[in-house]
C-alpha cells in the first residue's frame, strides 16, 4: 500500500512538475497576439467592475441627496416615500437602458453624407424611436494600420509637444510628417490648407497617392501654387501663404491676434460674430434633406446581416482589442428619462423629484460597452 501510494505520489509530483514546466514555456513563447488578447481581457474585466462599483456609488449618492433635500424642504413622510419610489423607478429604467446593447442593426441607414480618410458618415434613423442621427463608420483595420489607435491616448497627451503622426494627411503640417516635434502651431497650417480647399475646391497638396502628398507637403516651397481659376484675391493668397509656411513665420504662432489683424479679415467684427447674419444660409426642408451635402456613390451596398456574437469573442478579435470601451451609446439617449414620470407631484404644493434632485447626473454617466455586431 505504502509503495503504491509512494509511487502514486511520485508520479503525481512528476506530473505536476511537467505541467508547471509546460505552463512556464507557454508564457515564454506566447505570441504578441495572445498577450494583446490577455491585456484586452484584463482591461475589459477591470472596466466592467470599475463602472459597476462607480454606478453603485452614484445611486447611493443620489438617494442620499434626495433624502437630504426632501428633509430641507420639510416634505412629509408619505411624500418622501413617494419620491423615493419615483427615484427607484427611474434608476431601474436607467439600468435597463445601460444593459441594452445598441448596434448598427438598430438604425436604418439612409444615405452617405460624408467620406473621410478612415470611413464615412451616414444619415440614419433609429428604428425604435424614428430619431435622425449621423452615424460615423470607421474602418478599424485602416485606422490601426496608420497608427490612429493613438487617439485613445489623447486625454493623456492633450496638446503637449508630440512626435507622433496623427491627423488627416491633406491638412498635415510638414513638421508633423518629419516628426520634429510640434505643438498647436501645426493647427494654423491645417487652417491654411482648409482655407485653400474652401476657396479653390481641393486641398493644396492633394494626390491619389499618399506618398506623393507627403512629398508635396515636405517640399511645400516648390509645390505650393495657386490655379488660374478660380480667381483669388491678393489678400486671400497672402493669408494662405502666411499659414502654409515655416513655423517661425507662420501666422498664429505668436497668438491669434496677429491672425485676426490680417487684411483679409478687415471687414470681420470679431467682437460681434454671434450677432452678425451668416454670409450663407442653406435651405433645409427637413431632417432628411441632404441637398446641401455632396453626393457619394453607394459602393458597398446595403450592409449585410452579421450574426451576433458575445462581447468577449468580439472583443478578443485582434483588431478590436484596441477599441475596448467604444460604444454606439451617447448620453443624449438618456434624456427621455427626464420625462418618465420623475416630475410627478403627489399634490399641487408638493415638490417634484426633479425640483429636489435637479436633473441629476444620469445623462452624464458614461456607458462603456463593447459592441459585438458592427465595424463602426
């Protein structure tokens, strides 16, 4: 018996050692994709519980605030109980809305109203409410291949001096492409490129080949020119030249006032901009009127139905691990809660839930969610 037990113990120990060794080797040879998925899963779980605990704390705080303000308003016990029940109903409705997944299938896509470097903007209608939205659909693979996942770190970097290349190529300043380090002055270059496009009809250094566009921007001194048509005023050309130039001589580098003082803005009353009538007022005949947008061909056709998969499986797809926390939901969808019976009064002189608690912070609550159905 002892011998058998001993042999069993030895074999079990040897088995444990082999398994442990195997685990160590798996960790040492794990691929970058596997490590990326593990990091994504870790972040997913941490975000889930962080938001759950934060939501629990927020609910408790709203309840305490309502109780305190009801006491300050000398509300009777019966009315306090009714207010608490009303708050609970609203909290329940809010939590249901948090759990509801919102994806591309919840919208009827109507037409394309804009295209950009990484995707397109479509006019669409919510199937449930009939509300009209502009949906931006981004190509994740294209964003990742060109380094745009760095946008997720924008809040950390703000507008500090940077050496990364992020932005739309046609409007990008040469110091950005050359990775010399740049600050806010690169935005004035972009302003000049956009002004050129608005007056001429196309960007100053545009090309079908992005590499040629980069070369033109870097060699802007020889590639910068104005066409014969349309005719631009000398003031307009001068302003563009003083925006599409070296950083040291670029207007705006020393402050916006030198830009506002340019002769091209001579007739602009900067202190009365909000009081002035717009130079152009487009005609809009309704929410679905797209006559003021450029027409784009429907190349991809109607979106095909994509089988729904769980959030974990979708999240662990290699290109989705960089987009954890992005969602279709926006705080505006919660505004309907404000009229969901929360302003009810038990009698003519009793305070309402909103009057005691204000608009609360429900519509400002972030709802992180990993979409499991769309490429948007």
